[in-house]
C-alpha cells in the first residue's frame, strides 16, 4: 500500500529554487520585460520556464519559482510593443533590448549556453541581466 506513495515521492524534483532575475538598463518603462530560464537542450528555443512583467524604468525584477537545482542560462528582453517576441530588423538583428545571464556577449549571433550558464541551488539565486 505504501509503494505507490514512495514512487510518487521519488518522481518529485529533489529540490526546487527561485531564480530572481534583476534586469537592468530597462528603457523608459515601456512594454514588458520577458524572461526565460533555459537548460542546455532548450537554450534559445522553447525554454521551459518563463515569465513576463510590466517594464519598470531602470531595473525590473522577475522571480521564477520552482526551478530545479542545476545549470541554467537566463535570457531577457524588453518587449516594448508587447507582441510577445523579440523584434528584429530585415537582416535579423534585434531591434529591442536584450541580454543574458553573466552578461554573455553576442557579437556575431547569440552567445553559447556555457557563456551564460549559472548554477541554481536551493533557496534564491540572483541572476543579473543587463539589457543592451
């Protein structure tokens, strides 16, 4: 009788944390700030964890909860026109401000996962992201 309960508990994540993303260089409080926390397999694709909050000029803080402990990368952008996507010009260069954890650079395309990777542990992990 106790076996199904034990199996259910074994299927739960061992630990979960909060990632507090502190997005700086937010322009004029326009639109929303969209944040995603991605594992290696989903980086720059369809990230598992994401949130969107109204933009606040200067700094906007976004907290994502129940993130399993491990290695993750954070990306953020200011969706000024609130269309739900990072707008780009005709050659693919973003027209809205964006950034990555660890201030990972994007010189000729987006940075690699390892450049933006952070370790998330139990409790709260603060991830600063500066928009460019």
